[in-house]
């Protein structure tokens, strides 16, 4: 039986659309399509590959390295995220403005 | 490297000090977390002032896989193998903390290191249930590497044993005792001792630093003393609030000495450790760097002592304060009472030296390496990609730097050398972060005498 595939649009790569199987990670599918995204641990234990989910839903294993604040800001980990439906995403460190904060700084002073 | 038939390294620390001035320096250079989607690399820096390419990167050796986060490195053989003519200091092992790959670099041609092989991180996980390799020490003929996590990135990790061909033997240790986390280690076979420290589990520190994780006990505050031959922990000391996140552990170079120092990074204290005459281990706090209240920061800022080393003659202790932005030199002739003898400022969160030698400093003093004769201290400014991105977010776009500090070994004192700066912001493939440094012939943080 043909595996279910979803269309994932990478908004900040010229709106490129990649086909991602339900059991395939967005990272792997993007790489196969010629897009080298940030990557490191490749198991959801670090946030090097983080990007933003703009629309649609993905499946990620529990216990990924994203904290609540980062998840609420829309980040997902491309190395473990698998699409459940068609999605639009933004990738790369250019999306990381809200990912990091200085832990000694006041919450209201965090940089965008 | 070629050797003179007497094996790698030097007969003694005193002999090492006479080796002559270093001409090349290796440093890891990272693209993880910068936006340059290329593998990390080993940068070879020309540190010979008589060379036309002085203070420049003269070779770049790329790793085969993207995303390693190269961090620390170590040799296949050091002065512990001196006298073994069949061995040579030919391979530099460069672990990737995030991928768990261990890259082996052949430095037979010192000016043009070549990638030799990879010990696959996936293979290490499958065979030993360990991940996140960190400190590499040669163990006479074999190699042991501290591993910071299990295969899933949780604590406590353990120690990986490789043979001379870089094949996985298995786990080195017999008994981890109550060890919760792992990080650095130093060993001295003459006293049958090893000391190891604690950072945190990879799944805790890899995403970045969060004070809530400190409160939840997810960072280490314990130092471990080992029966080296028995490969088991014999004493662990929980230091509480004084000893949070103990990282680099150093021993005296004189193999007759049974003591050393380590820094508790977050608490920003330096401890002395020693083995007593009756075989027990003890520690005492000898330096306490006060926190500073910074406007706009509700939490007092620790200095964050991220690296520490001891000069080859065991006379001076140096350390880096990565948040405050200073490098310090202490005379440790009186081991229990280190005396501050030098200090310089480079970058940092306090804004005391934002520009040095015409370059805006990204980050602050971090990894340090001292010349064998003790007169030149090299320093790089990156700590760890995710932590860099929290504390010094501009570094990912502007790259890290390397500076050299002239050190007065007679009377004490430090001065930033005005003629040396390597700006990794100008790298041909884009800005990178420089971290740990090594010399081709051995240095004060790799060589151990038996």
C-alpha cells in the first residue's frame, strides 16, 4: 500500500514544496530534496535543527529538547518531526530569534 | 608526528619546557548553530612570528559529517608513552558532542592534517550504550574518553575504551558508584588516582542553559575520585552550592605530585584536590570569584569559570571567566593560598573590553592553552553553540576570535599581545566559532607523565 505523503512548504526557501512521508522526518525529506537544514544530534535531544511550524500539524516524540516557551513560540525539531497533514514551515537559524534567551536576563528584557 | 626514536612527548615536564617555541596551533572551528550548513573543521593556525602567515589560519581540515559540535580533543599518545619507540603522537581525536562521532585526524604532516577515520557515534551507542564524547586521554597504549550520556542522552554516561586502532573495546569503568553525571577527568597512574567531574546529561545541556534545570538538580555538583587500576569510584564529594557544575580537572605535571585543581563553573570557585598519605581524597575551596549585580539582570551574574589550566612547571594557575570577561593568573607556589598575579579583559557581559586589537570580541575568554615554556597563553571565545547563542548571540554571525596573552613567568603578570588576533569572522566559508586548542607536540592540558 502506498504510504501516505504530505506536502510541506518551506516558506523561507522560495516556497519550495517537498513531499514527506508520514514516517519520514522533515529533515530527511528536505535533504533528499536538496536542502541542507541545520542538524546535529538527530534524535530530538538538542535544538540545533529547530524551525517554525507555521501551519499544519506534526508528530514529534515526547521528551524532545524544546521547552514549553520554545514550543509555544511555534518551534519544532526537524530531525524528529513527521507531518500528520500538509504543513508550512520556516527553517534555519534565521528563525531562531525567539529560541534562545539569556537565562540571567529579566523575562521582559529578552531579545526578540 | 615523527619522533626521535624515544617515543612521543618528553621525558619530564622540565624537558617539555625546553622544547622550543610552538610554531603551529590546532583549534576546533564550528559551524554548528551559525547558519553555515557545513561540517565543523580543524583549523591550523600559524603562531610562528617569523612566518609571513603569522596569526592566520593556514589549513582547514573538514569533518565528514555536518553537526558534530567539535569541542575538546586529545592525542593517541602523549608523554605517558615516552620511551616507547614504536609509538608516536600521530593522531588527534576530535569528538563531536552532538553526533557522538569521534573523528581521528592524522597530523603526520603537521601543517596539513588529514581526516583519517570516524568512530561512528551510532556504533558507539549500539555497542556501549554511551553518547556525547568529551575528554580524550591516551592511556599508555589505549585511549579512554569520558562520555556524558547514555545512548538516549541521559545521565550518568561513563567511559569509552578504544584500542590503538581506534576500535571500540567497550566500556572502560568497572563501577560508577553514585555518579550522576560526567564531564572531564585527569589521571595519574603513579598514585593510582583519577578525578572526574560533572556537567549534566546531554539532553539537559545540549539545548542550552536554563536556571530551572539547576534548581531541578539536573546539573552536577559532585567530584569523583577513582581507584585507577580498579576502574572504580572510591569517593564522591557533593559540594552543594559551592561546587555547582565542576568542569575542567587538572593535575600537577610533576608525576610525584598527588594533587591538582578544578573549577566549579557556575559557583565560580576554584578547588584544590589532593590524595592524603593514608589514601583518602580531600578538597578545599581556594579561590572564590564574587558574583556581580548587573543592571537589568535580576539574577547576580557569576563569572562562570569555564576553563582552567596549570603551567608546565606547576607554578601558575590560569582560568577564564566567560561571563565577566577576564582571564586570570594565580601564583600557586603556596598551593592552599593562590595569589592573583595577573588579569586581562576581553569582551564579556560587563562590557569592559568590547574591542581588542581592532576586532570586536564576540564572547569572552573561554578555552585556554599555554605554551610549554609558560610565556604565551592562547585563548578562544566560544563555549558551546547553544550557550553562545544565549549569552553572545552576535557570535553566530560574526564568528569567534583567538588572542594571545604574554605572561610574565618571573614576577607574574599578563598583557594582551597587540600583534596577534585570529578573527574567525573572516573564514572563507563564513564565520565560525573556535574552541579548544592543541599544539602538534603536546601541551599542558594533554600530557601526563607516569
